[in-house]
């Protein structure tokens, strides 16, 4: 592990790793981008921050590339007399149309890591063409991986976990690049057994059976079988951008998934 860690930073010919953070609104993307960037810098890595969220007001990091230089949601609202959702849809369509141009500008940003922050409304980014187009553009430049954020604070029950994993699985299918998931806000997790739920299918099934019986329970049980292969493919990483716990585990997960030797592709 240490050999891999150091060789990443001291192999000057290696292409940067582009890490794209995607997750539901408020799941902690921006805060994690900043925390991971700081962690990498502290460990000797050269990091550049990329902001692809045209709706964000302030970022806690200084972006080397900022989509807001080209357009912002606010400006589109004014110019095209749209509401915030309409303007965000328009913004995502512009991002898709100009994805090759933006990817090529991003490719000029120097660093071992390009950390890419994405819009709050991840469903617009992922399920319209902006996400897939940008991902295609980025993948032609360098190794690109998606880190999907699961807001640990919002997982109250096994069905919540299945629901959030259905979303992760849909993103994975849409974006078609190496993909890992992390549970965020580990410092304020609602369930202490989240790791076990994610790693032990029998335990997950038992807990689902304890939930309210009915059609929904049957559906969740059935669905857990479809979602489980996604869960099982990687170890569960719990991360806190506030305390910094788990950043090292997330880093090795990212490295394993982008490395030729990895089995998470
Ligand atoms: N306790 C705790 N709070 C966190 C953590 N990471 C983020 N938050 C909080 O969660 C909220 C949302 O964080 P952001 O980083 O803005 O989340 P985001 O996914 O970028 O949000 P959008 O871009 O608006 O979708 C903020 O209040 C953060 O302070 C964490 O690790 N622990
Ligand atoms: Mg954000």
C-alpha cells in the first residue's frame, strides 16, 4: 500500500487521476472535495480543484477551473426569465453541449489529482446528458473515477439504504466509468450498523424482515437482491469531511479502482 501511495506522487510521467464527486443534494460533495484535497496536499500530492456547479455561491476551495466563469444559474435565470429549476436544466444542457471544450480546458489544469465538484441537483447532472457527456470527455483525457456519496445521516432504515443504492446503481449505469461509493458524515451517522448492513446480505435481509410487512417490504426484499451485487463489489468506507476520518481509506479505494491491478472497474 505504501509503495503505491508514494509511487503515485513521485512518478512525474503518470497522468492525473480525475475524481468526480457525485451525490444527492447536500450529501457533502463540496466539503469532501475540500477535505480530500487538503488531505492529499498534506501527504505530498499536487491537487487542483474543478468546480462544475454553476449554482454554487461560494466554494471552500479555490478552483483552478470554475464553470461559473462561463455561466451561472443566476445569470441564466435573469437572461432567460427562468425559475431556478428551469435555469439549472438550461445550465446542464449548456454543460453537455460544450462538454468537449470544458474537458479540454480541464485537461490543462496541472496536478496529480483533479478533484471535480458537481452540481447539487445530481439528478439533472446524471440523468440529462451533461454528466455522461462530461464523463466521456474527461475519460479521453485521463483516468477518471466517480465517487458516489451516500449521506449517512439520511440512512435510517434498511429500505433507505436500498433506495439510495438504487440511485447509485442508476448513476453507475448512466456514467459508465469506474465507480466507488462512500458513506459521508460518519461523525453523525444515524445507524451504527450501516457497515454491517452493507457487507452482510443475510443481516440486511433480517433487518428488512423486521420492517413493516406488506407489499413494500416484498419489493424492498426483491430489490435488495438486485442492488446487493453493487454493494458487495467493494469494501464499505465511512468518511467524515469534518473530522477527517476515513479519508485515507477513501484514497486507497480510489487508487484501487483506478489502478490497472484493481478489481472495482
Ligand atoms: N457532520 C458533518 N456534516 C457535513 C460533512 N460533510 C458535509 N457536511 C455538512 O453537510 C452540508 C452540505 O454539505 P456540502 O458540502 O455543501 O454538500 P453538497 O453535496 O456539496 O451540497 P450541494 O452542492 O448543495 O448539493 C453542510 O452543512 C456541511 O457542513 C461531514 O462529514 N460531517
Ligand atoms: Mg456542493
